C-alpha cells in the first residue's frame, strides 16, 4: 500500500507493468494481479523465481481467477515454495489458496499479531488468516533449483515485512518497502516510521543493482533512490514540525497544509503516515500529544 509522492521516480518508476506473464531476467518472471487501486497501482506484482521447480513471491489476493491465470502461465512447472514479504491482504491473502492448489509450503513473513491484542484500523490491512509454515528471520535462506533467496528484515510499512535478495542476480524483491511509483504508507501501530527509516538505511548500504517491488516497475539505481526516500521523509518531518510550531495541533490540520491538493481518496493514507511521523517525533522528544497517540489526538511542538 502506498501514498502519493512528489519525488521524481527513478528509472523504470513510471512503468505500468503488463498484466500477462513477463520475462524479467534469466530466473525471474512476473504476472500482475487484477487488483488495481490508488494504493496498489496497476495491481500486486507476483514473481515467479526459477524454472521447472519455482518459488512464487507474494501470490496476491485470494482471487481464484487470478490464481488460475498464474498457474496456467507456468504449465508443467511445480510450485515448490510460496514466499511472502508481508501479510497485507493484497500480497498474502492468496497464499493459503495457492497452497491448497499446489501443496507448496508457505514461507516468509511471520503471521500478523495485533499490537495491543485487539483489532485496529491498521490490522484491517492484513490477511488475518495468513499462517506461514515457516516464518523466516533476517538472513535466512530459501534454496531452489538454480536460485537462492535470502530474507532481509525490512520492518516499517509492516512490522513483519521482509525483502528477499536473489543472490545469483544481485537483485532484491523489495515488497512494499521500496517502490518506484510511490512511497509506502506507514500506518501505526503496526507500521513504524522509525523502523521504516532504519530499514531504508539498511537497504541503502546493500549492493543489489535492481529492486523488483510489490507494485509497479523496477527500481534502478536503488541505493540512490533509497537515500532519496530518506530525504523525502525528513522533509515531511520538517514540514510537520513547522506546522506544530505554527499552532496546528491536529492530524487533519497538518495534512491539509503538508499535502496540498491531495485527492480525497488518499487523505486517509496521508493521515496515517503523518501520525507515524508524529509518533516518531514524540519518541525522540521533539513533540508531545494530549493523551494516547491517535488520529483524534492533539499535538504540540515539545
């Protein structure tokens, strides 16, 4: 899930991936799920890694017709692993159905657990019935015929978010952590701005030459782009602090000034990311709130 960004996209960023099966490299193919929206761009990118015996990364929504098309695109091949970057419904809801169809185990992100034990607005984004057969930790590897995937913990957009490095091609499947067409929504309490920025710093120090994201086209020159995303977020942070200093105390007031001209359908996402910034600023002693940190709270500059 993403929010609008005014940053220029990196090379490939404006690409609208075709829906059919597309060969991306010697080891990687892609098919796009039919779930376009303001938050998923043209749909969820489903990646097929390997030949003959394959791993499917992020099978997408629980849409039988979509899974029919996915399996029809790889006739005679066996799905050996279903790999999930994070448990948001547009990425993980189809995992259980694909497992039923293929018998392949689900590996990757751990199951989502509500932060305070009861559902919140952020929890509604998750496939709450998603259950991996094996939850992977940072650095864990999934080996297949001719390929190796290494889990790279990248929390922030979701607490359980993993990216996956394809060792043989110096590529990274970046899920919703880094996308070329837009920045990611960070929705507390599951999403964390502090964790997101730390994860951006982490991938910016890695060596991958290309990112294959969960939505949209590839990210070229990814280290430069990750650093640009960090700069973008720091600019948002400065703008929010300026609004607090001007006496604007609510998320709604801040969003109206920091995101001028924003489409009404995107105000909710921008509000959640603003709340995530405020949560981080409070943790760092730069802001305070009246009571619990929530969309309805009042905030001030510390």
